C-alpha cells in the first residue's frame, strides 16, 4: 500500500518536472532590468530595457505596467507598446522562449518603473 502510493508520488513528480509545470511561471517569472547606456541628448538619457522570461516554458502575452512611460524617441512598437488596457504588451504578445530576453530602448529624463503584469505560460 505505502509502496504503491510512493510510486504514484514519484510518477507525479516526474511528470511535473519534465513538463515544466513545477517551475514558477506567469508574471513572477518575468524579470525587467534596465540600465542607462551612457548616451544622452539634452535632458534625456537612453535607457536599455531587458525583459527576461525566466520560466522554463515559452510565454506569450507578456504584459507589464509602466506608469507614466514616455519616450522622446520612438520605441520599437513590435517590442513594446501600449495595449489599451493600461498595460504595455511585450514582443507584440508573441511567445518569448524560455530564458530569452526582449530588449528595447527609450529616451527620457528619468527611469520608468516597470512591473510585470501578466504572462501566459506555454508548457507542454
Ligand atoms: C538583450 O541584452 C542582453 C544584455 O545586453 C544580451 O545579453 C541579450 O542577448 C539581448 N537579447 C536580445 C534578444 O538581443
């Protein structure tokens, strides 16, 4: 009896690990880092932003909150744009592979605070 339930537990654990379902995914697995590049123009600094998918599965529909976000120079919209819900969609909502980053730059006189809002894990 005990041996049978132990076997079941092991099997479940294996499925869980191999499918990636045990890994933390969703917004908590989205890491947003940014740094200034050293380039500036007038009062504006160039900021390089890296949005990393730390989940072991690809994730699509990655969205972040970026209150007050603005840029003096155009931002690559395919990578980062307002989505009409108050959040910003990363990579056009397309899947970001596990461990990959999406990078974009913006120009402003101070840094925006980015907070991961949502992400849809594509674990198989
Ligand atoms: C994003 O930037 C980081 C740091 O510069 C770099 O390691 C990474 O390869 C970049 N990713 C892409 C997709 O360009």
